[in-house]
C-alpha cells in the first residue's frame, strides 16, 4: 500500500487547502494520474499518483487544510484491493455460519460495528471538519448519516449524499420545509437573501498582503499621461512583419517593460527594497506583470527583462499569462520580482492608484487608451490616443521628486519608442 502525501511546495509554504479531488475511493489510477488539486497561498498545485492501484481511502476532504508531509489518502495495489473485499465477503458468511448456531444473537451487532463507533463519542470525533460544517449548514444529525468508512468516520460526501437521498424520500412534505433552514439563516441575519462562500486561501493571502502594504509602507501615488500616437504608429507599421518573424504579436507590454527598465536604471531606488534599517538596491531587473486569473490576481515575473528583446518579452509574458489562467504557474515564477506593472486598462479602467506589491517599493499602473483633445501648440488642437499612467511608491526611500522624474522618464521613453532601443 502506498500513501498519498502533501509534497514540499517551497520554503515559504508550510500548508495548503485541498481544493478538489479528481478521484474517489475505489477508482483505479496509473502513475502520473492527477489525484487532487491543492490550493496554496500563491498557486494551485496538482498532486499526481506515484504508484498504480486503487484509491482505497481518502483521509482528508475538500476544503480541509493540510500540512507538508501529511498523509491524505492511500492507494492499494490493484490485485490486493480487488481480492481483499471478496475475501472478506467470503469470510464473513463462513464465520456467521459456524458461530450462528451456538450464539445467533451475538453475531447481529457485527455488521453494525461502524454505527456504534459514530455514536459513542459523538460527531466531533468521528466526522471530518468539512462534514461537520456541512451538517450544521443543512441541519443534519450526524448520528443519522451512514458513512462508507469501515471505521465509522463521516466525510463531506457522506453528509452530502445523505441530504440528497433524504429529499426525494419525503415528497409529501412541502418543498419549503426542507429548503427553509438554509435560506432562513441569512434572511434572519440580514433581512434579505444573501449568499455566503468561504474565501479561497489565495484570496485570503491577497487580502492580507494588500492590507500589510498599506499598513507598513508610506505609500503615495503620482500621475501623468502618455500620448500613445507613436507606439500605435509603430505597431501599425511593424505588427505584421513582427508576427511573421517572431511568431508572436507586438503588444503594448513590451514597450512598457522596456520603458520601466530604462527609468529604473536612472532612478535605482525604485528598484530597491527595505530590509530593517538597510536599503537593498537590486542591480537586476525582474519585472512582475500582474495577471488576473480565475482564483485572483497573480504576479508572474519576467526575469532579466533588461537583457530581453521585444519579441522575447512578448513571448515570456504570453507564456506566463497562459500558465496563470490554467493554474500552472510554479512558485519560482512568482517569486523575486523587483518592480511590478499592472494594466487595469484591459478592463476599461481610466485611472486608479495601484497598491504596492511588497517588499517592492514601486508599481506602475497602465490604463485605458482614450481619444482626448490635446493642445499641440498655442493654435492647434488634435484628438490623440492618451493613457493615464500612475506610479505608487514607498515614500520611506523614494522622494516625491524622484518618483515624479521616474514617471516623466517612462512617459518620454514611450512617446519616443525608438529611444527604447538605446536604453539596453
């Protein structure tokens, strides 16, 4: 028999939450088959089978927290699992037949053994946390739930299946009588219907880090605007040839990444962090690109962005974004960024104040490109594609004048795209 254990997931991660089991007890699995998805503070990880066989037991259920190295399930060899139940089934009648004559009444409790085990200590000791929670929500007496576990432990699915089985069995009762307990609780609390769901582990982490950033950093935001005419012109003229040559589209993020790197080289305190009483200025440029994924915001990192060309940056951002959408990012791809770029413009945001991605001390916010009337000179006005940009920074080590000049540098580099080639 082999054990399903929680693998090591990085130095900063000691526990996770079982997000979803992809198998159930009794399923046959091969080496490499995905058994479950584990949610951590930063990424979702798939745990695969390391041996062939049958899933004999699932010890921890969806929604439960687990720690590194903890055993959460068991896999038995294919032959052993298929033959063992048959052998036990064959032995049981034999023992009943041989002992039934002298003491028929004594044998009756044996098939009932799991049920007394549930009732002796109460639900608190024989039901998983998720099972107890679901039972409370649905008003189910755990003593009435028949579990599949041979030692009598009740799991989430047992409670769920019990509730579903009970509902059709009593058609004579009004439907409202079974639905009312779940619906009336929030109604009594708020006066109107609500839906309550548990925060995912990642959403909790995001919330904690954002609050931490606001509490620990002297955060301030400065704004400017960029005339995107030149970049749009370059993309219009070069987009097709760029696609054919590099097999990737020429987007906006490569221009902004290059401009940020150029500005960071001129103002290195934006590429630093605070460590106690020290300022650690980083001489490398690992740029985080904020990506909106299904489970929340993640910030994969483009490594050594100063050494990459436009095509390489576009390819790397595309790969990281695809991984983020598929929950396939590794921890190494999320750690160690020196500065972050976030693009609220893809969702239509016209202006915002981005929050620092600590321990970084700077983050650039991009926004929607919008045609606005711009004064060309004292006599002329033109409609130009304009974008507001915002820089949030930690005022503890970045002075206001430094932050403003940094943002002006980003603006100037973007409005003269050819200059980006000279910032390498």
